[in-house]
């Protein structure tokens, strides 16, 4: 027994023929047309094999077997009838409650009429989706027994199925399968009733949305979004109405409108509308008179019942079932089909009208947006034309400014070069480059003998060796020499500049890495020891101090035209030159010596250098680390070793107080002074702004004197510290904030002077304790 599918409905192709001759009647249920379960009205003829018209006699495989099955069938039908009776009786009320619950599920308090209608529509769509899922499940269960609708099937179907399962020893499956199938058929019938009740609510909510919406206050994007949502709702309702049709009518509608799915929404609905009108008319014409009505199948019928009736007619025409009431069945099928098609036609006509209004609104919105864009484009075009005119004027002005800027840049370059030439350090003295000489700017030299430089070199080497032997290095500085620089009285402060250079090999011991080799392949080097200078006026002390930061490496190049090695520096502009005794490529080859002092060189007589043999000092200011230094390398063929160059500390130059400072509150030199540093108070900066200073020493004295004279700040210090500050000395710190012998507050440059930090800018000054100053420079105490 293989099921055959026509449309979405399954039918049996087994020939079960029952004629219209009367036999002992089977008093089963009333049938699908009424409230009963399994009766269908064609039981007033002989069972298959027992009537005169049958050529295939049938006998029970067990005496009384058919009667047993009839009784069992009747019992199942009676149980289902009893179970379903209360539900059918209360169905109208139940449907009303379920629909109202769905509509109200998403409505929030205080919602506008539009939002309320939108929520009701959403709730109805959720109910449709849920019930359609249930419908599909029950359809599968119903078809699982016979492969077609169970309504209107004569008892002989059950006899046939039961007999086959008995032979397979699965009789219980027959009873359970029939009961499950019949229950699902009733569930489909109830859901059909729910779908019929939902139709007017869908129409009402759609109408409420149209009457309460206000697209005028929406922008174009929101308008199109709203119209898209309306179009989506129309498509959902279209699918709902189509799926509510019996399967054979769905088939008819698709065949009557083959091009509908290829069109837009309005055209598709128009195709379906015309097809529905034609199908309904054809069904109405096909309604014919009949001799006698089947009292058990009555209008109105649900979609599930219509599918069962259509299946019954198919079997009657195939002579699988007796022909009784066939004329009535056909007439009723056509009449009910016409009714359902007309109901669907009404729904599709409404959907088509709504779709047309949506498209009209979309067309209007697109036209309005196009007009807006056109006006916007015209406005932008006008602005662009104005911008082009302005751009032309600006381009002309920029060209003029560029020419002027190029002229000024050229002049600035010329001035910078002239300034650089004026601030040139020229190594001309006869001392070897391998010695640590001191050089003034220009074509001048200090009258210091080579023996003094050799002695200074020895002092530096001994100090390095001595510190290297100490197992745990201390943060100290070793005085290795004192210089007296006899500057002519005719030179101003800006002309009293100098540098000191030291061969890298003097700053390391043999067991450490080769600093000279590292300098030739590095951009910077962490030196174990540094040379630092400190002093005032013409007196200068040279220290060996432990290294604490990387020193940049710069390469000097050979100028073949002037026959010198040179290095140009910026910020400030300077030129360093070294004239070798024998230039590269000469017949004498390269040399580590410099040429004798040429004629015309100014010699500053009276200058002196006194080397000091490893005299360890206390712990002078850590500003010794914050001096400008660089390592200079020479070409490999020069024969000149890399040197460390130390420039004059800008803190020894004159200047003036400037900067705004910062407002302070509470204890000024409290926790901040123990970490990153306390700023200079704004009242101090205001009091000292513009005051000239000789050097950094005088700058410090000014700061502390001003603090001592400020009523609010001075109240935070002891009498002893006030006396110190009144004399220009820094106040003492608490014992826990000291470091070694350093016991007073320190003025620290936030941006190091060696990195271009301003020396006398109050905004670049922080007041710190000695311990904090050590941590800032070293990170942790070495």
C-alpha cells in the first residue's frame, strides 16, 4: 500500500471498493462534518467481499474478527468524542482568549495608539507562527496512519490496516496509531478555526496602523524602514492566507498564477487576486444539484475537513469506496471551496490595496528625497564654486608666502651656518688626540702644556682603576683635575665656551668590553664612567663619576676641501673640527697626532691645569650627570680613536627667571617632593619673573630667598630652615629623605638640560629630596 501525494495531501491508492447496497449498518461516530470522530455515512452497503456486486469474497481470518475490530474502533471513536466534546463546546471562548492574550502580550503601559497597534500585530504574527508549527506537527501525525486524512474513512479501512498488523503481531500499533492520527486530525480542525478567527484581527490591526502612523516627522531612512516593515507584514499575511487554504486549493492557485512569484509585491498580489476570482467563479459554476445529502458531512467545513472530503471523492471516483452521496460530496466540496476562495480573495484584495498604498508612499518618499538631494547638490555646487574661487586666491597667497618662506629659510640657513661657524671648536694644539684636552671656541687655545694633559690622563686612568676594584660601587665622584681658564676680558659670556674631550679607552679597564669597538657600531653606549665638570667663573673642576645614562654616538667625516675632520651639531648650532698632522691619502699616511699650532692662533695665556690623584669628593649635585656629552668617532683610515666630548654646562651661563609655576595647596614640600617633585609655586614665579641671574647657583639662591619672604610658604618651615633660605641656602630635609651626605632639597630639571630642557624656566623645575633625586637619575640606588 503506497501513498500517493497530490499537492500537499496524501492519498491511498489501494482499491477498497464499497457499493451502495444495504447491509447490517455500523453505528460509529457521526463523522468529520459534525462533532463526532470516525463515521462517514457510507456504511449502508455491504463490506468488501460480502455484497452481491463484489467479485472478491472476503472472510474473517478469525471468526468474528471484523466484529472485534468494529467494536474496538467504535470504542476509540467514543473516547475521542468524549475527550473533545468540552473543547469544541468552549472553543469560541478559548479562541477569543488566546487571540486577546497574543495581542496584548507586547503592549507596554502608556503606549501610543501606533505602538499599541504595532505590538498587537507582532503578537498575532507570533501566534500564527506558533500555530502553524503545531499544525505541521499534527499533519505529520495524522498522515502517519493511512497516508491521507483520517476523517470520513469507512470502517473497512481500519479492518484492512488492523488485519495486516495482526499478521505482523503489531495489533496494538494499529489501535495506538489510529487514536494518535484521529486526535491530530481534530487538533488541525481546531487550529483551522483559530486561523479563521485571526483574519478579522489582522485586518483591524493593519487599519489601526495606517490611521495612527505619521511619516511626516520621520527622516528618509526611518520612512523607508517603516515602509519596509509594512511590506514585510503584508508578505507575512499573504503567506498566512495562502497556507490557510486546503492543499488542493493551494495547488489550483499556484497553477492558475505561474508568473506571480516573478513579480513585485503589488503585481504578485494582483496575479493571485485575479486567479482567486477565477477559481471561485469556476467552483461556484461547478455546484450541481444532488439527490440526497449526507447528514454526517455538513457545511461549514474547515480546511482539514475539506482535504478529507476531497480525498473521499477521489476514492469514490476511483471506486475504492462506494459511490453513495457522491453527487452531494462534489456539490458540497465546490460550494465550500468557493466560499473559502472568496474569503481568501477578500483578504488578498485588502493586501493588494495596502501594498499599493505602501508603494505610493515609497514613491513619494523617494521623490522627496531626490528633491532634497538635488537641492543639496545645488547648494554644494554653489559652495564648491565659491571654494574654488577662494582656493584660487589662497593658492596665489600661498605661492607668495612660499616664496617669502623660502627666502626667509635661506636667510635663516645662512645665519645658522654663520652662527655655527662663529661657534666652532677647532682642535689645533699639538697635543695628541689620545689625550684629554680642553678647547675654547674659535681659532684659540689654552696655554696648557702637554705634560699637564698627560698627568690628567693618568689621574683619570687611576681613578677608573680604583673604582673598578671596589666590590660594591658607591655613588660618588672623584676629582681628577682643576682648570683655570684665563679668558680675555674682551670676551663676553656667550664667547666663553669650551669643551673637554677624553679618549674612550681611558674610561674603562682591560677586563671590560672594548668601548672603542662598540662606538664604531652603536648609536649610543652606556659608559661605566663619565667625565663631569663643575665650577663658576674661570675655575673648573673635573670629576670622574659613575655612568648613569646612554651617551649618543656621532661620526665625524673628513672634509677633503679643508683637509679636516668635522662634525656639525644643532641645538645649539656648533661645528667641531680636528686637523690631523697627516691627512688621509697623503704620502705620510694618517696619524693620531694633531698638527702644530698654526700661525694666527690666539693663545689664552695664564690658563692652568692641575691634575688630582684620586681624591674622592662627597656627593655633589647629581646635575653632574645632566650635562651634554657625546661620543665622536672618526673614519677607520684616520687613525684617530673615539673620544668622549663634554661641553660647558649651560647652568654656568647667565640668564633670567621665567615661567608661570603652579598653584599649591597644603604642604608644599610633602609627598610630591619624595617622588616626581613639587612644582615651583606660582607666587614665587611671579615674584622673580624677569630677574637676571649670573648662573644656576644664583638662580637657586633667588628661589629660596623668595620662599623665605613669602608669608604662607615660610610658615611651613622651621626657624633653622628659614635662616638658611634667607641666606640663599636650600632647607634641610628630614633624616629619612637624606642620601649619604646630601641633606637639603634639590632643584631638579624635569626635562634634562642635556636633552634640551630649559635651565631657568620655573615650569621645568621640580623640588625633590636627595633620595628622590637619586631614584630619578638612577632608578634604584646602585
